[in-house]
């Protein structure tokens, strides 16, 4: 009976077996950037929802808290901005923050060139 060990096989493991390992750091970095962008967008939405008073404000805060994906926050953006009180001094700042956070989360759909 012939016994073959890994040491007996030339060029084992093949070089291509490690190809995915070199990009693991890239994936982790990309994943952390995506997560950070989501957290920034969620914080902007949370600050906006906190400005809205009453039942509508409570509902918006709940929806923002429950959001797990950037697309969910993107879908809430219009409702959040429309619900801002007219007397809110920071309304323009919140709108600009929302635009910037959306542009970071969805760079290919950004309205800016």
C-alpha cells in the first residue's frame, strides 16, 4: 500500500489556494467602511427624528431604531425631512447632513457630480 503525505506532493498547497487570503483584509476594511457609513446615516436620521414632536416623532424614532440596512433609512429620508418642524433652527443643517450621509451610503446614486 502506497502512503502519500502532503510533504510528498510537490508545490502543495498550490499558490492559488491563498489568493482569497490576501483580500480578506480588503473585505474587512470594506465591511467596516460600509458599517461606519450606515452608523453615520443612522445617527443623522436619529437626530432628525428627535426634533419631531408627538406621536409622529415617536413613530419615526422607532422606525429609525429598527432600521438594519441603509436602504431602510433611505426610504425614510423624505418622511423625516418633511416632518421637521418649521420653527426648527437646524432644519437646513439637518437637510445638508442627510444629503451628505445619503451620498456616502449610496455613492453611485449621488446627485452630485
